[in-house]
C-alpha cells in the first residue's frame, strides 16, 4: 500500500510534464504573421518645400507639415511603402516627392525630406539606435542643411564629430548627463551654429541642422529627444529599441520545467522503491 501514493504522484507529475511540453510546442507553432511593426519618424528638412501633406500608400498621414518639424515615432507594417509629399491641399497626385521606402520589422527609422529646387527633392532614411548604457545620455547629429559643406561638432573644447557631410548622420556619442553647448562648425561657408541643450540620463537626443546659411529659411537646429532603453536586450518592441535577433524565452522555459517535473517523478519513484526494499530487509 505504501507504493500507491508515490505512483499517483508520479502519474500526476508526468501529466503536468506532458502538458508543459504540449504548451511549449504550441507556443513555438504560433504563426509568424504577427510580425513586429517598424517605427518611423519624419523630419521636414527641405527649405524649398513649403507646408506639406504626407501620404503613405495613398493615405494622408501628415497634414500641415511645416519646415523644421520632427514627428514622434509611429508604427507601420514592415515591407515596402509608397511615400508621397505634396504641398498642402494639392493632393497626392501633385506630389513633389514620390518614393518607395522599405522598412524592416522592429527597426526604428528617421526619414528626412531633403533637397532643393536646383538639386531635386528626395527622402533620406536613417536607421536609429536608441539603446544606451544605464545612466548615460546619447546624442546624434543629422546634417540636413543644403549648401553647407562638411561640418565638425565640438563641445567644451573637444571635437566629438568630424567630416559630417550633407544628408549624413553622425555616429552616436555617449556622454554623462548634463547641460552642453555643441558647436556645429562648417568651413565652407565659414560658420558656427551653437546648440545649447540638456542631455538627460537614459535619453537619446537628436540634433538636426536644417535651413540655409545666409538665406531663407535660415540655418537653425531642431532638437528631438526620446527615452532610451538602458541595459535591456534589443527586442524591437518599441521605437527606442535597437533591432536584434533575440529568441523567445517562453518555449525554452516550458521545456525546462517539463524535464524538471518528469525528473522529479522518477526521483520520487526511486525513493519509494528504496524505502520499500529497506522495510522488507528489516522484517527478515
């Protein structure tokens, strides 16, 4: 009679183990159609395009989009998309920019409307990485000022960025939080654009140099800040996360639990047999 209870326990544990394995395979078999979206923000950086409307796959998604404006990140499905920019009220059929952009699942992008009447208009896409070290701040400079040659960026007498050309974005610079003045300096034409800003811990700051030196609209800076993702693996689950190839943990967890449960059942059975054998020996 003493063996009945361990056997019952073992059967229950085995059932739980099988259920855990089934759950594990069920989770892994989920369709891949629920792909994470891409994250996109848009900056109006063309001095020759006035206030505009922006269309995505034929649908107007931005209206009254003024020069030197940066949107928040929005989610869009991964894959190719037709983007059109037209003067406000003119409609997509009168677009001055028509371009197909392809975006990837879980990746964050900055898309800039750039160019002039003389050079033509286009969209320039930059891949963003908003992952930072805990307690630090990160800053990036986007050179979107037509007619301004290569620039360098310095702060506190230290040069942190060099050789940044038009329609390029710098590498990210990680610094301690605090108040900074960044001097964005060009040699042709010779000019310096001072940018004073406060860099907060766990925030990513973007500095956009837009406008025209000695022209209209004038050379200026636009600052945008978003929360960073400190100390977390990349998941692509929000625009602050850098793209990555992390694997889901839940199926592995269920599989491990199943093995532990089955192992526990076997161990219980062995202990019961050992106790029974010891009793039989003591009665001889």
